[in-house]
C-alpha cells in the first residue's frame, strides 16, 4: 500500500476502531486542474502511467456469482458542495488511458452536486442517489458516516445495486437505504489502479488524475464478495448481524412477479384512481394518457420484460421501456396532440467517462413526422418515472425542415440556450423553456465547454423533473412533412423499476390499460394489472342526446305555438280592454253632456222663452231673464271647456293636472268671500297620468273646493300638492265653520270624495270640528295614477 501526496494516517476515528487516514491534503498544484496532486492511498507504493501500478491479475472485487459490497466509514472536513472539485472519491478501480489491460472498472464517490454515486466503467448500469440534507442522516462535518454499495449478482435486474448512507451519531442496527440501480453483469477478475480517497489513473503523459481527493477522514474500508444485508455492516454489533444471502439462494426463493401501477396522468395531470376498482371517468375530449407501472421492489431477481396495451384502442401488446426520454409532440390549432415520438435515454452515452465534467457531448438526430394539421411542436426533456436516476444534458438543439426546397435552416428559437435569465446559475431559465415535474429543481442549467446546456440531474428516487418548450411550426404542406430534430447530448441514466407508457389523442370510449410481466427467460410469469377507465363522449354523441333533442324541439315548437296563441289572445284581450275603456269614456262623456251640458242648455232655453214672454209686458223681468241667460251661457262655456280638457290626451300628465287645479281654485273663489292660497310646485316631473285617474282627481278636488264655497265661507283656504317617491298628496284646508264628522252627513259630498279616491287606489282623509275648519287629504299612490311605474324623483 502507498500513502501519497501528504495523505496523513493516524487521524482520530470512531472509538474502538483505531485511527483513519486524512485525505484533506495535497502535494501541490491548483485544485481542480490537471496538475493538482491530491492525497491518495493506492494499492502500490507509487503510481505509474502503465501496468506498474495495477493490482495483480487475480484481484477480485466480487465473488464467483458477481456479488460484492464496498463500505467505508468517513467524516467530512467540508461539505461536498464546498469541496472545490467535481467529486470526492472514496474507492475506485481505474485504468490508464492506454493499453488493453488497463481496464476502467468502477468509481465509488461523493459528487459535489450532492449525490452518492457508484459508476461502473466497464459494464452498463450504475446507481445515483441524493445525499440526505435533512432528517436523522443529514450530512454534516461533525459526525461519522457509514456509506456502502451492494450488488446481489443478478445482472440486469432492477434494484440489484443498492446505495446506503447512515449517520453514526448513535448506535444503529441497520443501514439507511437511499437509492438503488442496476448492473448489467458482475466485474469478475480484472486489473487496474486501485485507490482509496482519490482516483488513480493517468490521462496523458505528464498529467495525473489525482484531482478528486476526499476532503476528510476515511476509516475501515471493507470489500466483500457478497451482497451484505443492511444489518451486516461494520457499525452493527457482531451479535446483531444477519449473514449475507447469495444470489443463488435468492433465486431459490422464487419471488412472485408483483406488478403495480404507480400512477396515471390525463393531459399531464395526475389522475385519482378509485380504491374500490370503480372505473375512472375522464371528461369529454381527445386526451393524452400516461401510465407508470413496474415490479414491486424485491419481487424479481432476474431481468423482467413488461408488456402493455390499451384495450379498446389497440389490441396489440407493446414492450415497455425505462429511463429518461425526449418527447416530441405535434399539436394542432386547438392544442391537441396529433403526433408523438418518445426517444428513450438509458444507460451511458458514447462519450461518457467517469462523470459529467469529464464526459463529452455526442451528436444525435431523429426524424420527426409533422401531420398536415400540425401547428406547433412541444418538446419535453423528461427524467421519466420517479425512481429513474442519473444525468441527461443537451445543447445545440435544432429542428430542420427536410421537405423539398427547404432552406435547411433550423426553426427552433434559442437553440444554444444563450438567451434567458440567470444562465450562470443552475436555477436559470432559458427563454422559451419552463420547468415541470414533481421536483422542478431536477431541471438545471449547466455550463459545458461549448456553453449553456439544459440538464436533468436526478438523484431522487421519489421525484421527477422536466424541461418543456413549445414553438410554432411553419405552414405544413398537404400530406404532412418530415423534420429533423438534432442535438448534442451526454447522459448516464439508471432506469428504476418503473416503466412508462404514453397514448395520445385517445377519443371517447371504454378502455382498460393492461400490463403483464415475465422473466427474460419466461421462467416466471404472473404479474398482471388492469385499469379500466371511461372517456366520456361529447353530449351530442351520446345515445340519448338525439331522442332528448327531438323531444326538446317538439316541446319547444309546442311551447312556441302555445306562446303565440297566448300572445294573440293577450292582444285580443288588450284590444277588448281598450275598446271597453273607450266605451266607458264615451258613456262618461255622454253622461256628462246629458247631465251637465243638457241641464245648462235647458236652462238657457227656459231663460230665452221667459224673456220672450215678458218682453212687452214686463221689461224689468225681461232684463232679469236676460242676465240669467248670460250667466248660463258663461257656465255652459266653462263646462264645455272642462269637458274638452278631460278628454284631451295632451292633458294626461302631472303638470297639466297641477295647472288645472290652480286655475280651478282661482275661478271658483273669484269675487267670493274666500281667500285661497295655492301651494303647488312650479317644476313637476313630466309623468304621464292615466286619463280616468286624472279626471277622478280633478273632480275630487273640485268637489272639495265647492264644499268650501258653499258651506265654509267666508274663510281662508289652502290648496297644496306634494309628492315623494311613492305617493302624491293633495291637501284642501279651510278655516271655516267646520262640522262634526261623527254625525250623519246631510249630503253626498263626503261619500263622493271617498268613493272617487278608492276607485283609483287612493285614500281620502277628512278632519274637521265645529268652528275649527276642515282638512281634506287626498293620498294617491303613484303606481295607481301613472301609466307606468316611475323611478324615484
């Protein structure tokens, strides 16, 4: 063994475990640069660019079945984010850049982005998990931590690779699992540069790779040729440990294939499924449906194949995939998906090395068909199901039309992500893009040698993230067109146990999503799920709609005919009412002419006859008859004027009524011993009155004023008119002799007044007492006397 570059042994460790080695030192150079020489513990006394520092050919990390466990105790001097390098290596088995024998095998390290990572370098797979920052196992610089990776030897099985992170601030009996992954196969005997606390490979002549030292203390590194149980690690008391189980023993258990549905989405929104098995009901429309499903953890020990179908849409079975993806959706003018291409991303890209920073971008291009109805394209870079982990980055995104006479220029805006806000920060936002998923912080902005890139950095096995952008398409020619989607990418994606299936433009109908599972060799089957759901048809496509529509149409026609008949009947009734009112008016006018005008004309005739009789024999009597004749003539003119006023529609308003009442008072009390004061507002609303109501009011006031002239004179009288929002009040008062209201009336004047007001919906209040005058109050609701209800004045 070789302690190099100022690695310091003898550092205090956990009580009872002796001492550890501090790697928080170096032998010069700039941290993070190729010339930096960080502390390292190697399997050989000296590093070399070649085979001199390799482990022996029979060096084994794993057992005969490929299973292994790597564990260590460590304490941080600085938090990972402050390490000043890409990562802090714990254990690595690396190889130099040249030579067939210099195989790169694995790297087990803490990445400064906040992940514990086991990266296989000679086979596919790996594991990545977020380091706890909260809770009982949160990372800090005070406590010791136990970290471990185990592989159960079941190549290709999901969850065969497990990561543990346990804080040792108190006695514990089991390790804390933080993530899992997969390994295509075991490593077997191999050679390379084995090191603790750093990586130990030389890239080019004169440049070493001792750039990722662990900035803290490491103690008790143990490598086992079996997948140890979480209760069988270093920190667990010996008497409490559970022996490891070999992969062959696990296979003999022959666990059933327990398939589960992890979730369903409708147009990107999680759907809530009924626990009772009642089919989910989806609103009408054409929908995009997504399903996440997979094998329960621990249910399989060998590779499993999952197949699915959407019964009712496509009866064929399809093999599902895992990992991250780039999803290209073509949308029509209404935003509905008319075409979808899902491009899977799983494993490591061609240029992937140890980690993100030392890996190169590689170009990729995919043809995308654009239907004639396409108006825009939506691109989603998705981290897939929640338990998928890893890193996926893209840059230099282009969408190029490939139809004849196309210019060959990209139509995608902001292809290099150079426009946006805070692009020098992981939380930056390129123009035209948005974050999504249950953990949007998984979607980050990163910097590469070429500039800004979009990345998904997912170490959380209970969350997912995504980048999404939508951009318009040029006019798509008849028959559609093909476009070329091009980008640069680098990735190392570790698929979880969850698979995904997406269906677009699913119309109304009854469906069942089904999935089945079997082992790769078809030695075990039995996993099956069936999820029924219903997409409702639009109302006009439902069987009962047209029957109801016909009923509504017939009913509407019938109601229309009834309404028309009622309208016609109402019109006839209105005509009859008008004719009836006209007949009443004619009868009233005839009655008035007969009763009033006829009497006056008869009196004139009598005076003429008497004057002729006495003309020769009694000249004095003749002069008296002629005086009466003149008076009767004037009364006839006055009566005719009143009759004409009562039938003239031009007088059917409040202002004319008020003017007529004031004139009536002046006319009656002229040359009499009654002095009458008139108090009527000069400005009155121009409100139309009903003709009968106007006449009744006029005659009622005339009756009251005649009573003053005949019974109360000589006296002082008052005629006033006032109104508010609901009624009009007319007051006729005098200071004359008065009368006793308790005694029976001697005439019909009082009763006539009350009857007239009652006929128009009003009231007549009379107050009087002997020698104290009389007050007559006529109260008329505006709703009764106006042609139409009016707003408040």
